[in-house]
């Protein structure tokens, strides 16, 4: 998802796929203004300069548990009904909010960066990157 960085040479990515619904609330949204479903694929990439005590950047089992919780919040939901989507539920906003929940759920000091890439079907994606 990101380019190699000499300061953060280690990377770990985990993916989850799920279906959720939304509708856009912008002026003249066309057919996107009606509730519709997408198959979302969330790619969550951690990066960091060092490995932890057990020789890995982040515990994959811990990441999977957090992703199960985050995806459980959004799977089969109408995103517009969730309080965090006050406003237009764009895929860009969704990528940031997804990352917020990952950060809140994972307590590991080793990674120093998180990138969330959220695919909307297999046609388009948006990403959000942050320092940890």
C-alpha cells in the first residue's frame, strides 16, 4: 500500500471483506443518493522501524480480533444510520473512521504508522494514513 521507507522498513497488512450500505447526501447525488450496497475490502497496514520482543511488528491475531470487532460494527449496516457518519458517508470518510476504530482497539507500541485502504467494490478505493 505504501512505498518503502528506510525509517519504517517493516510492514504488516491484514484484510477483511464485508458488505455495507449507504447513500450519498450531496447535492444531486444521482443514483448514489438511494440506499445501495457495496462489497468493501479493508486493508489495514502497520509500519514501523523495529520488531517487537517476539520478532514481529504487530501480533496478527490481535489485529484480526480488532478487525473482527470493527467489521462487526459495519457489516450489513446502513452507514448513514451510524452516529459517526454525521454528514456524507463517503469512502474517504469511512477509511478514516475505520482507522479510528482500529487504533482504539489495538494496544501495541511497536508500529509507528497505520494506513487504511478501503475498497468500494473492486472499482475504487480511498485511504487514510496516520502516525501512531
